[in-house]
C-alpha cells in the first residue's frame, strides 16, 4: 500500500471486543505491508493480560477502556516503527499545536501514520487538515460511521509512527512482553486512573448485588454488562493467541508446559464468559434470580482463573 492510500486504512475488529490501540497499530503495520495479528500486538503492549478498570468511569459499558499507551515505544521496537509524541495533550500554545499539525501532515505524506486518542479510545487520522478539529478518522467497527473531532484540541494524546527496522528480535520482544504482562496480570502495574490484576472482576461482582448493573444506564444496564463480558473475553482470547505464539520462542522454560497452562486458564475464562457477551439477551438472565446467581458464580470463577493465570505468569517471568 502506498502512502497515498492512507484513506484506505481500516481497523479490524469490533469496538466491543478489541483493544483500540492494538487495532490501530495492527492497521498501521498492514499499511506498511507487514501482517501482524491483533493478539500479537495486544501481547506486546500488555493489554492482553488483564482487562483494565477505570477508576473514574461511571458507565460500566466503558470502564475497561484504558487503551494504554505506556508500552507504545516498546511495541515499536518489537514490530518495527519509531514513535514521536505530539504536544497536543499538554500544548502551551496554539502555535505548538499548529506546528505539530504541519509536521504530522508531512510525516503522513512520507508514509507515516498518526494515532489520536480521545477519552482513552484510539483512531488513525486518514483525512488531514492543519486544523486538528477536522480530522477524518479510521475507527473500530461502529454503527456511528466516520468520526470527526469537534473541538480545537480534543485529543489526550497523538503520536506519529514511522516504519523502521525493529531493534528487538521476536524472542527478545516476547520475553520482555511476558515480564510486563505478568505485572499487568498481577496488578503491580498501576498507571494513573486505572487498575489491572483482574480488579475489573471484583468491581463486576460488586455490581451484581445492585438493582442495576450500570449506575448511569439504570434498567438498561444489562447492555453494559454484555459489553463488559465482550471486552473482557476479547482480552482473554488475545492472551491465548499471544501465548500460543510465544511458546515456540520459549522452549527452554516451557518443558513443564508452563505457557500452555497459562493459555489454558485464559481460554477457560473466555469460555465462561461466552454465554454473557453482547447479544446474549442478558436482560432475561438479570431478571431471573436463579440464572443471575449462576451468572455471579461464573464471574467469580473467571476471577479465580485470572488469579491462577497471574501466579503462573509471575513464575514464568522469573524464569526468563
């Protein structure tokens, strides 16, 4: 794909299921002619190992949307791109924003990709303007259609990505990703405003004792619960896919099937959540006391499986 085809970029996956930053990076790699899976990108960035819990989000449909950029530079080292952060999120003047807009436009003309984040959701700029309030965006699949920003500087972060030779071998990248993934799974990684370590499952169970799952959406809160299940399941399946790939590069520490056991825990979590994802008709389950009790039991089992996976990941990380 040539740089002139930037408008043809498409993000793969449904916004209810996949990590938006990983989807953007996957799309950028495809644009540059390299095929990588969403699972691999999510593993390198760390988002595959635990759903996030936003501390300040009140709507439970969106409380797991961190799309953390903490590992974007490392992901670039492992995949083959360099990263430049813009001053948009903390610009002191309109001049700084305008300078970046021109700089980023030049980068796109030379084959670069611009990532934009607003409220922790990421997109790729496909239609450029010196005015950052008028960008056409490639987003995850949604019924809302193409998005355009509506304020002068709506972005919490913007990055210019440029392709380059990767500086880490696949084995090096996978090992370091698992070390970081163990921190994410165990919850020792604590970025401002978000918690990991499966704490989403604790919050999920706490909401099951309430009349409505979502304090904002009230009687329609079961829809938020469906989305929570879909997003958590997407995270778990990403972990399974990443770990299956990692196994081939970690033969010296996998003699006891360590990686397979961790992947099996994540796969079991995804299986437990499958009956509760978007479109399952959770409103019928929510209103039935017996079905709701079974639902709570399944979420509690998912929490237990996550803690088991986290412990195994920590052990594996110590052996790398």
